[in-house]
């Protein structure tokens, strides 16, 4: 007020001043050198953000809707949309400018892709196997065909040979799957030429990488090793002799 009365310390560059709540004075002088002083109260409006617009987690293959809600005078999305909500939104980072009166507030929002579960272990026991999964968001569900699902991670009464198991988490995204082979496990063989239990055949596991099965005697001595070249079979001999 003192500067306004004295006509000193004029604010020449108003843009250089940060808007704050307070009071400024304006002195208006006529050509007759008469003046008047007006008092202007400044009130800074705080940023107004949407309280309904939140980060989301979706399946990587899905799309979603982002909604800033009603109550704003205008909207400007990073996608170019000017509506309160945007649809068909994929995973990514977005923002929206929300107008209240003459003020704009920038609000950021993220759409994150859910982490897929990972099958970390498969324990095979005769004609059954147990699946262990980690990651994603539990609880998990399990299936042998991708259609019929169960909460248990144990499957029993399975046929010998190749099986496929599917796992999905609570986001119900596209399931992950692995191939599981239930081998024809034998406790003993009788290689006497009667065509009954004459050899061990694990050739159903041939699709596995770097697979080798090894036979040891009761003293821990290796007597046979079968790999892909030997088709993962053993007829009970060692170096061409019966063991």
C-alpha cells in the first residue's frame, strides 16, 4: 500500500511473480495526475484431481477404460480425446489435463500388464503329477485342456505319454502351459526274451533337452547310459553282456 501511495516499486513483469494467496494494490493515474488505488485479493486454487481415476492392472492381451469422472469443465487426454473417459486402452502410461474454472491440472495414470505365473516344478509320481507355480496373483487354477479348471494342483489317473497342463492366476489372463510326459516307469525288468518287461523304454521323453538316463548297480557303479542316440531304451545289458 505504501508503494502504491508513493508510486514506487511498480511491478513491471507480473509473469515473473509466483502466484500466491495474498493482496496486491493497483494505482490508476489519469492524465490530470489524479489517481485511485484498488485492493485486489489473490486466491490460488489448489490443483483439482480426479479421485476416481486410478492405476489399473490388466492382462497384456486385454484393453480397458480410463475414466476421470464428471465435474470438470474440460478434459484433454494424452491420446487426444477430450471426453471424461477413454476406451480401448492398452497397457502403458497416460495422462489427462483436467480443467476447473480457468485452471488445468495434469494427472498421470498407468495401465500395467499383469505378471504371468511361472510353472517352477512338476513332480511326477507314477500316473499323477503335482504342479508348483509362482508369480502372478493367486489363487491359481489348473487344467489339462484349457477349458475345465480345478483349484487343486494335483492330477491323478493320467494316461502314459504326453500331457499338457495349463495354469492361470486370478486375473484370468491367457493361461501358460507346459508339456508333461508321464513315463512308463518300471521298478524292474526281466530281459529273458519273453516280450514281457524285456527292456526299459523312456523314448516318450525324447523331446526333452539334454536328457540322459543312467543305470547304476547296487554298488553305485554306472553300467549304462542312454541318450538320444540310444533312443532312451535299455535291454538290461552292459557292454553287450547281461547285467
